[in-house]
C-alpha cells in the first residue's frame, strides 16, 4: 500500500462509520441532512473537487463528473442514504482498483529486479563501492559471494559458480574461472571473483535486457490498438445514448417522469466507463512479457507476443539451433579384434598436432592427457587425413579415399556424418563417426510445438542433404531443405510464407549469428542463445536467452495464455456492461449495480490480467 | 536524443494514453511514450531544445493530469 492508499482507506472507514451512525440515529430535518452530508463529504470530497477542476478545463464527461452528478442528484431528490452509499461504494471500488494496479506494478518490478545497485571497484589499491554506471572499461571489480555481477567482464582471479536464473530462467549454475566471460545480472555463488570489466554498464547484458522489456510496451498489440480505437468511439456513443434516454421517453411515453429517466441516463453513464478494458488489456500483455522474461524469453513488444500465439509454420535453422554446433564423436566402430579405447587412442595421437575441429573432438572423446613424446613424424595428407608414428607404429587416420590409396577397403557403408577411418601398420582397424550433436531437448521441443498448435515444422540448413535428413528424422521434423546458402534461406522462408493461411504466422528460429536477413523477413524472428550475443538481441523480435529449443513451446504457451486472458477480459467487461446497460435503460439496475459495472468489473479484469505473470507449465 | 523520466501518481491507463498523446504533440518532441505499468516516460527531442521542451512537458502534465508528477 502507498501512503495515498492508506489515507484513502482511513477516509473510507471514517465515512462508513459516520454513514452507519446517520442510519442508526433518529435524527430529523437539517440534522439528518447534516450528518449524511458529513459522511458524503469525508468519503467523496476529492471526487467533487476533481469534477469541478475538470469542468473548468473543459473536460466534462469523466468518471468524477458522473459520480458527482449521480450522488448530488440523489441528495437533491432527498435520497440521502443512496447518495452516500453510492459514493462510498465507488470509492471502495476505486481503492481496490488502485491497490491491484499497485500490486501488479510491484510484482512486475520484482521480476525486473536484476538491476545491480552497486559495484565494488578497485582503485588505487582500495575497494570502493560505486554506482555501476561510473565504472570504466578495463577497471577491476570485486564480486563477493551472493552479490550480483554488476557489469559484463572477464574473470581474472577466483572461481565460483554463477546462478543465471534471473537471466535465463535456468537454475543450473554455470562455472566461472579465470579467463571465463561473465555476464551482469548473474548471482555469484560461493567464491570471491575479481573481474576485469569489458563493457560499460549501458552496454552490459543486464541493461540491455531491462531496456528491452521496459520498452516492450511501446510496440502495441493489435488488440491494444483496438481498445484505444474502440474507446474513442465508445464514449461519445454512450453519452449520446444517455442523452436520448433522458430526453426521448418523457416526451414520447405518456406519463413518463422526467426525473426518473434522467436518473436512468446517469446510471447509463456510470456503467459506460471503459476503464476495465483500458487498464487490463495492456496490463495482461505486460504481465505476459514479464512472465516470459522470467523464463529466459525476451519479447520485444506486445505485438510479437500476440503474433506468436498464431504461429502456424515454425522454420528452424539446424546448426546452433537444433544441434549444438560443436563436433563430437558419436560412434566408435572398431573392426573385430580391436577395442574401442585403443581405436580412439590411435586416432587421438595421430591427430595430436592438428587444430582441426575433428582432431579436437577426437582428443576430447579420448579424454586423457596426451604424451607428445609418443608421437613421431606427423604428416598431413591434404583433403585426406593425417599420418604419424605412434609408439613406433604407423597410424593413418583419414577418410575413405585415404584408406583406398593405401590399398585398404573398409567394408560396409559409412554412417551419416564425418567418418575417420583408422589404419595401423597397413591394417584397417575401424572407423570413428563424428557428427554435430543434437540438443538433448530438441526432439521433445518439436513434439511440444505440435502440441501447442504449430502446423508445420521446417528445417533449413546449409549442410549436406544426408546429414540434414538424418537430423530431421530423429527430431520428427516435417520438412527439410538442405544445402542452402544464406540467400537461399531467405528465398525459402518467403516461399513458405506465401503458403501459410491468412491469419497464421511464420516464425523463424536461428542462432542469430548470420541469420539477420531471415530473422527480419519472418513474421516473428526468434534468436536462440541470446546470452552474450549482441547481434541476436538486435536482430530478433524474441530472444531465447539459453540454448534450449524447448523454450519455443513455452513462449508460444505464454503467448496463447496472454491472448486468451486479453479476450476473456474484453468479452467479460463488454458483456457485463452490455447487460447492465440494458437493465439500466429498463430501470431495473440501480446506481449500485452501475458502480459495480464500472469499478467492480475493472477490479476483476485486473485480477485476471495478473494471471499472465504466472509461469506456464 | 532520448530521455527517460519517472512519473508518480499515474493512476489510470486511459490517463496515461491521454498524457502520451498530449506530450507527443508538443513542439520539439519527436516521439513520446508513457508506460503505465512502469510509470516511465520516454521523450525524444533535440538536445539544445531539451530545457524548453521539458518546461512544456511539465505544464502539459499539470494541465492534463494534475495528480501526476514528474520525479527528478
């Protein structure tokens, strides 16, 4: 509660007590009027004051004016209790509405609470606590256990684990040791870290994320624009209808009381306030964007969230998006009489002086420290492979062509991927398959996409068709287009875009490194692995902070939920208002119900909007 | 250039929208946006016009939404 809200609560309480006293005490005449006026004044003086102030500025038909007219009208007609009660009820509703707005603002602020407050910077041998904005590139900062890392940088001393949950929604901690790049917004675990700052605060990850989410509401969704346009026509239409309601029936219907119809017209006006819609629709979108960011999904605008809910075709890049983009030994197939370990060992030693990704993956798979003393006369056969003397044996590791040139013919066909054949002293010993690893959750991610209503999943890649087909089959992807150059990807996306239905949307998912043209061509460009990649954050409409393709389905679920909440609120608010408007015109709904249709509906719509903040399963 | 200001007492979304429109029409302001949820106002203007523009912005706030104030 803010101070203003507390004060208001006291006033409402005092007003209610005086009102109760007025109802119970057997007072007559002026005394009775006096005590009701006191209750009315305590409760609603600010409404009256605002109404007067607004009329002076030429703004007549606002809530304050309507409430003032309605309640003052009741007093004039001698209905003192109704005048006070309606004002009291209105203020209670307004209070709840304000409280709900305040609460939701606070929970959104909590979500965004990744902004570091200070940095411990080392200057002239002293550690000073300063504003992160005052730290220059190249300075050294100290981050104690449990503190937030204030600026992006590189660890120069100490090791620790970092909690990146605030940035990625991922609770698995990351290791940080000297030489590692660390990002602002992460929380330092158990160790003391000395970090050399590599980016200004304004350029650091945490600032970029905050700026993006805070500015997200400036890109308005279609339903938000609809509400703004709607409110523009709605209010004058209702005012005209109310005026007709007040004037026409008394003239046309015989015996109709003028005061009765004016009363109905006033009720009509009170009901009509579009507040519920105007507040709850943007609030739902904001909640959805806030909730998504908590799960490591940054959405750059409500419009993208709305479009995402209509995803029909999801086009994915292969390398870096569905696969890890690093080569790894996936299969070791020795010939009979050779064991796997030995095959890997020979291959790793034969390639021990090479820095080719294949050599690196072989050494990684072997896993043990290499002793360079065991290797002699390493030699490279360009486009074939490598040979070297290992422990005095001549080891050859290379492709099929190399084996054939040595007079060996490996039996059987090679599996999909890059295959390294190994021969020792002229005898064929087996093959090692190296391929790009599919991400653990990729298969599940594709299944989930189908479950949340995506019609087609399409994979694009510059890779060879055989490799692409294999990955697509493993992941149950509908269509594959392989061997594409970057320009070819743009053309393919355009072609697919023409195939989608009118209301469907095409989303493209890439790793953001060389996908910029495609990202901007798609309805929704989604970049994966945004953590640390500025290019991705710039080019995409939605950024998935960690590398998990399964976040795609989460993002779509959040968007669908948000859009559903928005629709619920629009239908609920307009529905209730339409019913009560009709009842009001017929003289069935009194001022009480009218006030409920105004503030009560707004309050309920806000509560509903807040559901958008909660994480989806 | 872009400047961000914090607002206080922005109580209704409709008022925020009205305020945004009014401020956007001030001479020298090339773009204005107000976020109701974060109560932040972003104004784009020329650096040398900033002082004059801000005076007008404050006046506009007082006129359109007297309950709302700009935190400095």
